[in-house]
C-alpha cells in the first residue's frame, strides 16, 4: 500500500493525510478521499454494480479502482447521534440489503446436515470444556475470584448449551427435507463503526461481503454490539422488514445462545472481567430469546 499511496499523493496532492485503522484519509483541495487496500476475495467495483442493479446504493462512491493494490473512495462524514438511533438506522439498511438481494438457492440435504454436524460438534466440545473447568475448580482449596464467579454461574452455561442442543434437533427436523435455502448478499462485517449517517446512509468496509443466509449479518452484529444497544428493538424492526422463516429464526437463536470458550491464561483481574462480560452475554441473550419462545408455547 505504501507504494500506491505515494503515487496517489502525487496525483491528488493532499495537504494532509491521516492513517485511520486500515484506511488512509487524504484531505485535498478538491475533496476528501479514503484509500483502502484491495483483497483477493471481493471486487468492490463488481459488488457495487451488482448492488446498484438491485436498487441499493447505501455505500460511498468508488472514485478510483485502477490501482492493483488499493481502492480510492469518496470520504463521507458522520453525524453524531445516540448509538441506539444509529443502530436502528443501520438495521433498516441491513434489512433493505437482504430484501433486495434475496433469492432461493437449490441445495442438497447434505448442506443442512453439515450445519447440524458442525454445531453439534461445537456443543459437545463446549460441554466437555466447561465440565473440565468445573472439575478443575472444585479441586481448588482456595478458589480464585474468577473461579468462584464461574462456578457460581456455571449452571447458566450448561442451560444455554442444553437449550442450543435441544433446539438444534428441532431445527434439523424442520429443514432436513428442504431443497431450497434463502440466501442474500450479506455485509458480513456489520458494526456501528461501519455505518455512517448524514443526509444519506452508508455502509462501509464491504471487503468481507459474500452470499450467505441473512441471519449471519444479525449474528455478527449481535455479537459485536449486544452490550451497546437494545437488540430487542432492533430484532423487532428487522423482522418487520424481513420475514424470516421459523427455521431461520431458530438457527439464529441457537447460534447466539452458544457460549464461547473462555481463555483463563491471563491476570486474575482480566479473567474476572472476561467472565463477567461472558455472563452478561448469556443473561442478555436469554432475555432477548425468551419472548419468542413464550409466543411459540402459547400457540
């Protein structure tokens, strides 16, 4: 990128440039630009043309893609607003993206079985891992604070795993005979930091985008922002726009309910902090899911 950046400086003659994460902002007298490295997986020009063909234009203009190593985009400024409002605007854009690029792909039954097998293997692994942690902790003569915090709440972890395991069987019964699967273009990197709002809406950082089930965007967004925003409202807004099937909703709930494996190889302070955040995730996720299963049981 350094070599390409020097060439671009000579072309656009910026009076200032700023390195911001993986991007470089060029401030020029004729307007501000953003320079980002290309990757081999996503051709941004082709992607943008496809999105425009689907009447979706919530992305910054591609100014120059003629360089081998980098793309040059227009710079768009953000408006300061509450995170909750920004999240609602983002979920509206995401639902529009999914609706406008949805189609039904013919699949073999093996594709659903592969998803089932992968999730099942993950559940078994996590159960074994947390059983091992439980057995380790009860042998401690003087429990570390992190150990005490975990063992006091370990039943919640196993309850989440049991829920996912039970629902996985229900989900597989729903899909095992299906031959079609809803897919769409997913951004695959949804986060508040990748959404810009002014008089228009813009999603940035499209390098990870791909064709997949739309719930993958919800899963990624939830795992990044669950603590910062009220996802109950966001999910309701999304479901008003995108009519997810029962099996799609179940798969979403199954995947977000799976606890992660905690790495305890850190300072005691950081271990406690990590476990507290981990438990917060479990409790928040349980609260998000409960109303949907209450409705299901009453029907």
